[in-house]
C-alpha cells in the first residue's frame, strides 16, 4: 500500500489503477490493526464502487465529447476488481472505433450519415464479418483518409471475403472509423477525480465497518 492511484497509457489503451496509499489510511490505522478483515472488506467495497463510478462517468464524458453512443463506449471499458495487492484497475481501449457503432447509420443515395457525421460516397453493408459497417471504395472521389483512421484497406479477397462482385471487378475498400485520440489528455484528470472519490467512499465504508464493530463489542 505504498503508492496511490495512477494511469499508464499505450498506443491502443489506457489503464487506470486505483490504490489507497498508507497516508490515506493513516487515520484508520488503529482500527485496521485491530480488525484487519473488516478494513480489507471496506477497501474492497470502496475500490469496486469507485471503479463502477469511474466507468459510468468516463462513458458519459466520451460519449458526449466524441458523439458516440454511450453503449459503444462502455464496451471499451473493462473493470478489474480489487486484486490481492490491493489494486483495482479500469482498462479503456482507445483505438479507433467503427463509425457504425456511434449511432444508427442511415443510408441515402449520396452516402451514409450517423451521429451527426456524414460519409459522402460511402455505403452501409455487411462486407466482412458478421455485421454491417460503413465502407467506401478507396478509388472514390469522396474518400478521405481522415474519415477512415486505422482502417485496413481491403483488396476484396477471395470467395470467402463476403464481398459481392460488381461488374466482375473487386474494389479496395476502407471502413469508416472514429479516432479516440482526443481522450488521451483526460486520463490524468480522470485518475485524480477517481482517487478523490475513492477516499470519500473509503471513509464511508470504514466508518460502516467501525460502527458494526462497536455494535458488536457493545453486545459482548
């Protein structure tokens, strides 16, 4: 219990680790020494509650900022409850997300619109995989690489690719995606807010355990 909460980022994700350090627990040191199991139970509940709180607030913030359905953002957030070393973790995948998951795609003759975005010249169709996505032919005059970040341009593939031949030709395709790089600057503030929230909940949970202990002692 020597370090507090912190965040580590990689090319495709961010990992927020929640951990109460010794100074946070100083006021409760005597109680923790007297009833260690109750203290650990309070820490476990506090960290797990804070993880749920953090997951909810990150999902709402990113959904609002990036104009992406909150359900799609939640799928990128994975909570790992308290482990043996007293840490709880929240993983957030920040590689580009398929534009088709941002909302409900609407096809028109000129392209596809979804969540306030417009992809001219694109089409909404199941090409590869088990669900439809927003695609564009890279030869299209409307193709802009900025609208298709991290998209692996497909050359069509063989008979198992799922692509339907048009005029006996196969066209390279790119999938519309939305970059989440803009969320990176927020990780530190999210971590700081979560740590402060952890201390608030930890105080509540330790007080709950203390009251239970005092009530039990009074009956002895």
